[in-house]
C-alpha cells in the first residue's frame, strides 16, 4: 500500500494528516440533516474536514446527491455559507430539482454560490446557468489545468466565511485532469485550504471509475468515508442497501454495517440488523 501510495507523491502529507488528527474535540459539527447518519458520525461532520461518500456509479439510486442536497439545505437553514461545485450535472439541470428550488428560495443573498466546473469539460459548449438572484455562479477555466482551477477555487473559498461545500462528483472532477498524479496532488493541495479556512467538504466518489491504488490514495488523506453498498439482486428477493462509516478521523464513530432504506426525504437505518 505504501509503495503504491507514494507513486502519486507525498509532499507535506505528514503535516496534513497531523492537522486532521489533532482537531479539538469541541470543534463545531455540521449536521448532515440525517439523525441516523449524524449518530454514526458521533454528531456530524467537523469543520475543517473532508468527507467522501462512496457509492457504485449508476446503481445506488443517487444516495450521494440526496445526502449532498441535504447537507447544503441544512447549512442554508443554519445560516452557513454554502458552495455547490458541479462537475457531473449542469446548474440548469439542478435548478429544476425540488431540493434546489427549496434551497434557492430559502438562501439569503450571496449565501449560496454555484461553481460551474462542468462547462469547461463540455464538448458542445458551456452549460447554461440559472437566472436566480439567490444563486450566483462562478464559471471555471478548464479543469484539465489543475493549477489554474485550484487558484479559482481558492479565490471563491476564501471569499466566504467557513463555507460548507458539496462536490457533486469528485470522481468526474479528478478524471478530467491530466493524470492520476495531477488529480491526487490537486486533492492533497486542497487540504491546507480546508484546514485554514475551516471548510467542510462533502463529495461523492465512484471507486470503480479509478484504479484501486488511486482510490486508496484519496481515501488515505480524506478525513471521513461513508460507504454505500448493495446486495446482489436475487430472484424473489429485494435488493438490500447498506451503509458503513469506515473512517472518521478525529471523532468517535460507529463502523458497523447497517441496512438502510430511503423514501423521498426520509433516510432510515436499521440498527437491529447490523452486520458487523
């Protein structure tokens, strides 16, 4: 593992990991909106940390999007500054969703910012942007040029006080960069900014889009990992979905595997049937 991990570089890695593990126990917690997930995390996500939501692409019925919207909605309702970094869907596609309409209607002026990363990846031209007065849009340069893209993100992040951030697809964002090594350095480069500016970053990751070595390298420097899996569909039996918090640096957490159900805005974990 160590040799495979080092292949992506390890500049200042010890500093990043030490900063994450030394966070004060009384650090502010940001709710995920789900009491069940908050309970697994010991109360919620700490400021100044990153959280990966791992799911199987195309098979999980959009659980990362559900949690991401819930995360942003809770932040807006709590008076937090929020950022939606879009790399998988256009802002226009998000605008018509009930969750986003609700978020936009309740957000105060300049409380919510869209970062449009997808436009720079589009072959047929840039994605359209919303005309809502409550959702300003930052259109980024080509994500392939990671250094310039990082500078643009940094400028937006530091312009807002301790924002909560949802990246709709970290996998798509990183896959658009020149190489795995460039993508890894970009993600590690964000960590000091996350710590210093007290960002709380939630992002989806589709492991099967990357090599196992690359996934391990991203997991190692991330603070929290929530993994969603499903049982293989069997004849006459319904598919069962599972959740597990496999990492939560700096805080107490329950790492058992639990079945869960989700209907519209209700997310329920069955604590009576844990698997481990």
